[in-house]
C-alpha cells in the first residue's frame, strides 16, 4: 500500500518527524540507516567497485553521503569525498562528517576548478529534497562533470537538481543510474523531467512503522492495475451489443480521417458494443472498407449530427475535428447533448476559447500545450508543476483530467491525483492520443464512472504501448496497440 503512495516534500518531512517521535529514533540514527541501505545497495549492484567518490552537500543529504563514505572506508574501499560547503556545526550532517574523519577519511573542499576524481561508482549526496532552484556555479559545473563521466551514479533520495515536488529539472541535474529514495516516495520522481534523471528508482522506508504514515493522506498515488482490474467485471452470458454501450466518435475533417478511425477502432477493441463515426462523407467509403464493424456516417452539418445523438451513450469528441466552421458546429451540438464524453485534440482547443463546466461525466485529455491553452499560460508553466496544472484544470472544468506526457497524471474534480508508471518514448508519435480517447470512451460507454474509466484507460493504453515496444520503440505506430489492448482489456497478459 505505502509503495503506491506519493508524497510532497512537506509531507515526507512530517512522516520523518513522526518516525523520530513515535519510534524513539534519533535523526542521526535514521541517517545511519539511510547510509547503510545505500551502501548495501551499492555493494550489491556494483560488487566489483573498489574506488568510490562521494559528493556531499552541506545538508542532511550530504550527511547520508558522509556516513556511506564511512562505511565504505571501514570496508576497505578507496574513498574520496568532495564537499560542497561545510555542514552547520550542530547538525546531524556535521556529526556524520566528523565520523568520517574519525575513521581516517579525507575530505576535499570543492573549489571552482575542482576536477572530478576517477571512480568505479559515484555517489550523489549533493542536494536533497529541499532544493527548489537549479544548481548554480561550482555545483552546476561539478554535476556537468559527473554527467559527462562514463561511470555509474547512485543518487541518495533524489538526483541533485531535480525538484522533488514537481519533477522539474530547470537547470543541470544529476543523471543517476539508480536512485534510492528514503522514508516515502516523492511525487516529483514519477513525472516530467525526473524520468530522464532518476534511473532505476528504489525505496527504503528505513524501518518506519505504518503509524508514521497513518495521519498523512498521500498527495497522489500510482495507478494500481490490481485495483483497476476490478472495474472490468466478467460479462454476463445473457447480453447483447446494446449492453456494452454505444460510442459516437466525432471528428475527421478533410485530410484527417485517420485520427477518428484510430479513436473508433480503439473503442471497439476495448469492448464498446457499438461504435459509430460521424465524419466527412468523403471518408465513409475508406472507413467501411478498412473496418466494416464501424458504423460510419457522413455528417456535413450539425443538423445531421443531431439525429445520431439520441441513441448513443458516450461521445469521443475531437480527433481530427479541425477548428473550421464544420468542426465548431459539431462541437457545440455534441457538447450540448448532455452525454458522457471524452474530449480531446481540437475539441480542447475550442474549449479553451469557449470554456464551460461539465455537469455530465466528462474526461479531458490534454497534452501540455493544450493544457496551457486551457489555463491561459505557457507550456513551460504547465511542465514546471504538472500536479498543480492538473488540479487547476479539473476544478476549472469540473471534469476528470488526463494530463498526458511522461508520467501521465489523472486528476478528479476533487483534487485526487493518480500517476501512470507505465508507457515509453516510442509512444510519442501521431495518433497515440486518438487511441487513448477511444479507449476511455469505450470504458465510459460500458458504464464505468469517469474517474475509474480514465485511470483504467490510461493504464491499458500505456501497458499496450509497453507491450508493443518490446519489438522496438522506434517505428512504433498507434495502431500497433490494438491487439494488445484487446488482450489487456480481457485481463490477458501480453508478451508483445
């Protein structure tokens, strides 16, 4: 349970203090536990290492580093410690520094032109979770040297330079091979820039008891497929196609038929009983030829769309819709119908110009640039704090939000956030978002409420992408997900 919970820096500090108070564990003892866990990991991961270099800052993260260096010295390894400033004299970090010196350790003060000594393994203990600005000056230069080396790096708690709350890395940051986090998972390590810096992420709770977490509601949680699978109950035998909902996929202006076809087929592959497509009439013959199971309708105006709306249960609105008169007319008519909906692509761009709060179950699936339009800010501002952006969007539109990207976030109107731990860079290709729209729409049409439908849809989509990527990330196309989606939606493990 705890391993799925994600916390802010402030929350982790409170948990840390409860461990100290409730379990009568001194802060220095926790520091010793952290160092012991990190050193054990280092020895296990790189057993041939004989020379380590530890980069220590002046705070508690540096204290962890000094104690790891002490253990390495006692184990007979060659140890170099580079210190970026002296710890405060009364701090646990100062005690750790003195302990390393007491076993004969030598500390090199980092000067402006300090060169990084060679090592078998580097340990990053420069900056902990308290860092909220990019490293500068000597620290930035040292991190640049570290990243340029060809040796493995173990980061303690968080890669220095990464914001533990947001996952941003606005300046230089340590590119770790492994990050060992302590006490609890920091939410920022699961989204955005952090995914490019953290390497393999491990957690050691340092013996914290469950009571230390009891009064701290996690700020966010990782998606848990075991829980989400419960939303897909086995189908009864006495059913018909109408039992599993009717999705209407609306979009595909001239030249963009592929987008709405991907959405519609994804809805079929994830179990919608019927899927209709409202698109330009010129696209209908190709859709019928490629996928006859789709009920493609040539729709040239809003009046024609109105005739389709009464018999459908869920809208998949936006892929290839365009922002010309045809798209605007269909957008207004569709949203005014009061149906459950997944809103994506150009439908989001129109929503940015004409905002509304939704009273029916609705999922919005923006990528960062679309989110910036919806919140009237910059893409950089969205990416600098994805958690805050997702919550603002959910509140503004009274909808479930899927903020796409590395570590996609799913946010409910009440502020609950889930983070997707799956997916891969091969999925950064045209059409992937169109497929996701169809996946979530199919789940809504089958009667799953918007909040779990969005979570399950993101999970199925990401896991299907991972399965497809087993044949290589480069060259992955959106339609490669279809066969995997069908298996996953039936609870069948796919090997790609």
